[in-house]
C-alpha cells in the first residue's frame, strides 16, 4: 500500500499591493492553488509559459510560420495559427437566430 504524502508548503514573495488583494480573499490557499492550476493549464506550448523563446525554439518557430499564417479569428478576435493544408474547422459555435 502506497504511503500518502503530506501536502507541502510553498511560499513566494509578493509586493504590498498583491498581498493586500490576497488578504481580502476568504480562502487564500484554495484561491492560489486554483490560480496556479489554471496558469499551468493555459501556458503557451511554444515557450512553456516563460514568455521567452530560446534561440532554438525561435528557429523552429520561424521555419513553422513560413508554411502557416497568423490571422485574427472573426468570432473572438484572438490571434490564431492557420495551416493551409488542414481543412477549415469551426472553433466557435454561433447561436442561430
């Protein structure tokens, strides 16, 4: 039978304004856990969430973008990567009137 691990405590530094905002949250631990999990789910697959492309990742990106396009989504106006070889797929479902 596997032994259940005890939860670990993680600390981080923050400025006064963030600390003041966190003090107003009723369950800070749960709020921070949820925020971290959401950030991990939604990080950039290209930079891994760092916000920076390494020189080699940048080389791969430049090669990739030569055969693909960046355009604005007509539904949500976010930037999307378009592969000209792929069939056009609808991401957003519009409500029918």
